[in-house]
């Protein structure tokens, strides 16, 4: 009986922590965007990047702080806002994705470029949200998003934390994709998922997901570069290189551990 009460208390505590932290995660993303608008893109990225955070240049994952320190401050307004957000049961790892826009000089200028960003965040030792990987897609239609959808599928803690099982799922997915992409996504895609592709709004509904998967070239070759996992072992990510027709791009997958194993929560593929 005491063990049951303790488990119930632990689960309730995790739920409260997760719910509180997803609010702060969403606010961190909004603050990040606001800082970009009020200051500049370079200053915003340097402020919110984790020391080990990664951005992508010419298809290569590179240290974000080192990369942005080399860049010059340029004119233009890069703005964005979260559309979807999810956080681990431990409340230390989460992601957001949403539309971004670029205006050449001021916030009143016409939008000349738009897309969909995806960012994975973690709490640093001081309890501040810092992002560890950021990957966007381009040329999306106009998205009229006013509210953030908080994705809440599972709140479970798995012990011991098993990053190897996440990587095993990623490699199994890649193997299946190389043989039959439809079967790969059918096997590993969560029922609650977001797929981001160039020139398309995020796919979340069954018909949208089917179209997105159908249009994803079966010839893409994925190469794993790095991965990470939450303190509760229920949410993790993998990013790497996507090769298609001699073009080197990148991908980012967020995995969620569900009752039947690891499933894809968010899938961003550039090609």
C-alpha cells in the first residue's frame, strides 16, 4: 500500500512538474522570438543557444555558438511563434515547432520568406531553457496560428534511461525506410505526430500524413549524427544528414516512448 501511494505521489509530482515546465518552455520560445525582433537574429541565437547547441550549415551539424559568433549582424526581422509543444515527464527536455517569417528591414515590411521551424530545448544547470538543436523548412503557405497546442500523450518515467533503445529504433526505422518507406512510417509513426516538409504546412491529420509520406522521396539516405534523451527516458531526439540526389541536407526526429515502444513524435526532413 505504501509503495502504491509513493508511486502515485511520484507520478502526480511529475505531472505537475511537466505541466509547469511546458508553460515555461513555450514562454522561452516566445521570448526567443521577441528578442530576435527587438534586437537581432544573431543576438537572439547567442542568448538562447546551449553551449553544445547545434545549427546546420551546408548540410553539416555545427556548434551553434561558434557558428553565430562568426556571422555579421544583418538587417532584417526573423520572427516566429510556437504552434505545437511537448515536454518530457521529467520536465527537462521538450520541443516546439511553428511558423517563421522574414521581413527585409522592419516589422512593418512585407514578408519575403516563410517556413516552419523545429527546436529541441533542454534545461541547463541553472534551470534556464536553452536550445540544443534547431532545424527549419522553407516555402510554406501562410499559417494563421494564434494558439499553441500542447501535446500530451504520455507522462511516464522509465528507469534506467535507455538511449540505446532509442538509437535502435532510429536505425530500425532507417533500415525499414530503405526497403519500404510506407511500412517504416506505419510501424514507427505515433498516432500523435507532426511531420514538417518544405512547401507544406505541418502534417498532423491522417490524410495530411499520408500525403507527406507519399511525397517524401524513398531514395533519401539518412545518416545519424547525434542523439539525446530526457531524464525520464520518455522523450528523445536524433538528428543527422539526409542525402538525396547528391544533395546534402539534414533531418531531425523527436521520439516518444509509448506503451509499444519508441514512436516518432516529430519528423523534420530537408531534401
